[in-house]
C-alpha cells in the first residue's frame, strides 16, 4: 500500500509546473530548474546542518504561509492529520485534471511541498502501531515532534535537506492539531484505497477556488460498513 501511495502522490505530481515555472517535485523532477534555483548551506542546528538547502522553494512557501497553515486543519487525531496532508498532496492532481493546460497555482504548490514531508512522517507513525485514532498531541508538543523528525533524519534527503526553519515546522504541526472527533482505526486502509480511486478514476469534486478547495478533504470512510462501498468501486 505504501508503494502505491508513493507512486500516486509523488510520481504523477513531481513534474507538474506551477505558475512560477517550478516543478512540484523540485529536485526529484527532471524539470528541476537548476539555473533558476538558489541553494545555500543549511544553517540550522540539527541533522540538516551543512547540507544543501533550496531557498527558492522556501521563498515560495513563505509567500503563502498563512494560507498553507489554514489548509492544514484536521480533526486532531493522527489519522485525520495524515488525511489533511493527503488532501494537500492530491490537490495539484485534481487541479491538473480540471485544467490540463494551466500551470498549478503557486498556493497549491506551496501546500503540496509542505504536506509532502509531513505526510511521510505521519504515515511512518501510523504504520508503526495502533495510533490512528489517538490525538496527534500524544506525539508530544511541536518541539517534541521536531526532535522526532531530527532523530529519524526525516528532514535529510539524498541530495538536499528540508529548507523549512524550525519555527515553520512547529507552526505546521500546531496547525494540524485542531480539536474534533476521532476517526476509527478501520478507516486507515480504506483512506489509502479511496485516495487511489480518486486519482486513478478521476473521481473529483466540482471545481472550487482558494483555500476552500485545498481543504476539501478526501472522503475517508468513518464506519466499517463504508469500507465495502469503497471496495466496490476499486478497479
């Protein structure tokens, strides 16, 4: 399932170009604009220190930062936070399906790049134990979460390191901790499956605009009976 999830949320999206002419996948894309990208040596006092950092991508995210945080609202559980990041990852795909000849809005690009790292670490947490319905705050506060990322080297890539400064990472984690109803554990696998259905069969919502579109959550089933409904439409 994780391999399929990675294939859909990364391989399809990484070469899409946004309004700034930047590929959503940045360094992972064959369209990475080396000459138009400013990189610096990472100054942060963690595992990233001394690595190559893409400040051009960071500048784009910073420009839209208040709206990015607004797009991260969830129900406060581990699985709902993960689902919020999935919505951010799939948003450029949904836009591209509706507008095949248009560049992806930079706001969607910024949300995608922010959600990618959080999605990977939250999926790791979900797969590590029975934590789906637990409050995200059980992982600790934003400082503890940052320490988890650092210890697991989630912020260090093969060629570049995450450019997000510690205060932005903390703010994003806090934004994912909105209060709400827990999601049953049974929803986790069905959530992955439904996301794949939405992409592969282009089952998409009517076009919307702005952050309201970004926050249009994937329809994760909340009851065991809903799983059968999702299974019925799988290819």
